[in-house]
């Protein structure tokens, strides 16, 4: 009988590698939050000032141009994306880009829910980007900057012309604060606090270019809009939304948590530092992947590899020989073993994605924790492989 694989000596100091809600910033503590805005009206002077502070810091950190509006809206990133789609689409044809589960969700919205007459779907399988040169930017375009469930991102916004006629609506939830967003090419940008900054779910951020505002003020959708989607009144933008007067009641505790994350980000050097941390984290994972025969990045082209939601597939011949259920069981076995050891939580591939691992690498994660995790991946693989051999 063969001995069980030896466990590595070092454990990650923090086993939280989930792709959302993501790990909180180093040294996070709820005790740090200012409490003056809690337990009272979000429309008080104090409450509005905190909401405004969250907006101002977002602008500063992400480098959002002064003439773009930033609003805090209901229902997390999904709320922000759907609010934009429901408010703006239908004025012209739309190209819907999808290369993983969330992008596919926006396709469903356009085709099956809004039932747009002129929606063209441009797709690719998990691991690749669709043919971006086939996108027609005289139409509106909806896309996800970083596909969280495949770990495939657009490398930059060069594929988007500056002189486009249509609007670009970009779900940037797992990209914002880890990848450089080119706002000149983005008319609508959305994200949630629960991702790269390790904040809370429930609130979305909606960033609008002047052209997006123009669309809102000149286009009336052919369908009714619920109150939580309404960004205009009497054909004019409701400016208050973009100054902290939220449509409905936000969680001020979540707002304080977001401000705390933003101030931490600022204290370590802002966006450049956040990007550098995420890049270094991807580097740790990719070096390990390159050093073993049994693991590959799901993103085939290195330029498209996410530095936040890093998706990995197991390519060992004995595992590939299994059917899809067998491959999923193998990956799940690894994930469960790592969870049981308390070294990695929530690192299984997303439910709609091919079987494998998904490890978060955004800026709140410490490279040292990823370094400590890598030998454990080997341990979990060896352990599962041994069970596979014993079952054969
Ligand atoms: C690319 C993408 N879009 C949308 C969502 C949905 O975000 P939320 O649950 O914050 O609405 C997620 C969540 O993981 C995501 O990764």
C-alpha cells in the first residue's frame, strides 16, 4: 500500500479565496467604522456626506473623468447592469458579447426578457474571447470586461473605437480596481463592492458617460420601468442619484465598509498598487501552473488571463479520460479536501463552468497566502489521484 501524500508544512494565514464576496482587506475590522451615519436617515446631511464620500473616492481611485456620473444603485452589480439595459437599450440594434455565464445572463435579458428585435449574439466557449473584430460599434454593445466564471478578460479597450455611434455597456464587476478601465471607451460601467475591494453585496455602482446620459434623456423605453430602475424624471437625469441621493434606502454599514476599503486602497498607493498586487498574485498561481503537468489556466491566450478570478482546469491524462461527471467529482474532491484542511475556502469552478478550480487573486489577497496554497493544491491533487487509482 502506498503512503498518503504528506501535507505541506505551511498553511495560508487566511484561507479565503472566494470569487465573491471576496476576502476583506488586510487588517479589516468592523470596529474601525465611523458610526455617526448609522441608525439614522441616509438622507440626513451626515448620511449624504458619507454616500458622497464613497462616490468621490471611487472617482479618484478609478480615475473616472469629471464629466462622468457615478451613482450608487440597488441590487448589486446585477441591478446596475439591468438598470442600464432596461433604460437604454432598444434605441438601436445591440451586439451582445458573451464568453461565460454572466455574459450569457445578459444575453438572456436582451433576447428573452427584453425581446429586442435586433440583438446579435457574439459568443465564445469557456477559455476564449469571441471575435472582437466582428463587433459593430455603430450598434450598442454589452460585454463583461472580466468573465468571472472563465477567468478570461479583455486585455484592454483597443477593440472599441473612440468615434462609435452606439453605446458600450460594460459589466466590470470583477475588473474594477484590478484592471485598468479605459473610461473613454466605456459609456456605462458597473461593478459591485463585494468583488475586488472585498466589500459587501447589495449595492451596485453605475458609471455613465455624457453620451449615456444623453441616451437616457432622449430615449423612452418601449416597456415599463420599475421605480428602482428609473434614472430620469420628466426626460431629465435625476442628478441627485449621482450625488448620494440613492433611489431607495442603502445599508449605511455597507457604505462605511466600502469607504474603509477605498481608504485602504488609497493608503497602499491607489489603483496602481491594487493592479500590481493582483498581477503578482496571478504570477504566483501561473508559475505553479507552469511548473506542473496536471494543471492549466482555462484562459488559453496569456493576454486574456484574469488577475482576479483565476480559473484552472485539470489536464492530467487520467482525469481527462473521465467523463464530465467524473472530472467534476475529481475537482470537487480536491476542493472539499482543501476546505476540510482549512487551507482554501470556495475554490471550486462556478456551477455553469467546466469542472476545475477558481482562485481569487484580487488585491485584498496576500501573495504569501497564495504561495502557501500552491503546495496544498499539489497535495490535494496527489490525494485525489491516489483515490482514483485505488478505485480503479
Ligand atoms: C461578471 C459578473 N457579473 C455580474 C455578477 C453578479 O454580481 P452581483 O451578485 O453583485 O449582482 C457577478 C458576480 O459574481 C460577476 O462576476
